C-alpha cells in the first residue's frame, strides 16, 4: 500500500506559525503596547471593565490589553489572557508576574473554539486577532456565547490595506517577487476584515446588540528603514515564515523593493507611516 501524504490541519499550521514568532513578540512587547496605547484606551472606554468583573482577552499575544484592564477590575475581578499559542500565553504570564498582577491568569484558547462555559465573562477584548480567524463568524458567535447578558465586547482589526502602507508595502513586495497575491485570496490575513460593514455584520449576525464600528489612527514611526523592516518582518507571523522560505537572492530583491517603496514616508528623523484600525464594540442583550 502506498504511503499516504499527511496534510497538516490549516488551523494547526496557523497556530504553529504564531508560536514560531513568539520570541520576537516577547522582545517587541513594549513597542507594540506603546504603539497601541490609544487603541487600548479606546477599547477599555468602550467596554468599561469594573471592579469585580471577569475579563477575557483573546489572541492576547504578550497580553497588553488584558494587562491594562487588570487594575480596573480590582478588587475582586479577574482577567484571563488567552491565545492559541502557549508560547504567547507564557510571555503574557511573565509580564503579569513582573507587574505584580495577582488577578491575571492565562489559558490556551482558540477564539473559534473558546473552551469556556456559557456566560462567564463580563468583557471580551481582542486586539489584532479576529482577522486571522479561519472562520470569523464562528468566532463572533463564540464571543457572544461566553459573555454574560449585558456583557461587552471590543474588537480591533486593521483597516484597509491601502491605508496601512507600513505593512502593505511588505505584502506588495513579496507578492511581486512570487507573482501571486500574499496572502492568497480567501486566506485569513491582517486585512481580511478591512471592510467596516462586513465587520459590523459579523457581530450583528452573531446576535450581538448595539454594534458600532469606527476608525482609529495607528501611525507607525521608525528611526530607520532597518528598524522598520526588522520589526515588521519579525512580528508578521505567517508572512515571516514565507519570507524565511525565500532563497537569499529573492529575499534581497524583496527588501530592495520595499526600501524603494518607503521613499514617500521618509522624514529627516526616520520613517513615518500612516495607519488605521477599526474598532468594533457591542454587547450581549
């Protein structure tokens, strides 16, 4: 009998890719949180965590949003930082310990299969994670399921690719080198939920109430091309793995193409890119 070829589950493959870049996320955690400080503040304003409440952060990475919520639910409240990659939750746990946050726990959870009982959280937060879900509609329904009646949710995803050149330039350079779009059509990626109306429909279809979607500016500044390039590539998850597979000469062509494309964003003090995210907020009726 011929040996059958094993095909890796796409979900397991995606989880493995994020685990592979967890070290870079640990190194860049402070930078990521600083860049998103206004975004995190808006998420907390939208959900208003209160003392005694339970908060769940999904796709937490280094846990910046949940860590910011921890003080708001004390005393008596709890924050659960979760991610599909245990390597990421380990980073979040270490940061919580360094901050002396005794009301923070971590769990490995998939936002499409949240292995938690129904109606146990007052607030669900997810920053830059929902767009990578293979089935975001299922994720939205799962979020509603784990919320208590009256519970609130705030989700942030990247807005249109054309308005986020800090990352779009890299995608364009890799796509040109490979002669195919990256990510391929239908594959979850950073801009898969860039349409505000689609994002709103995901939440209304999940039977969440009072759905709002608005834009948030998220600019990016870097002291040099090299700083921007190394940070972006190291944090890029699936894209980082794709670049690592390229032969050296192809990788150098991608880099050179990107360096030429960032010209319009060059300033006397470095690179200054515009960026825009979408903030969706809702509640369980």
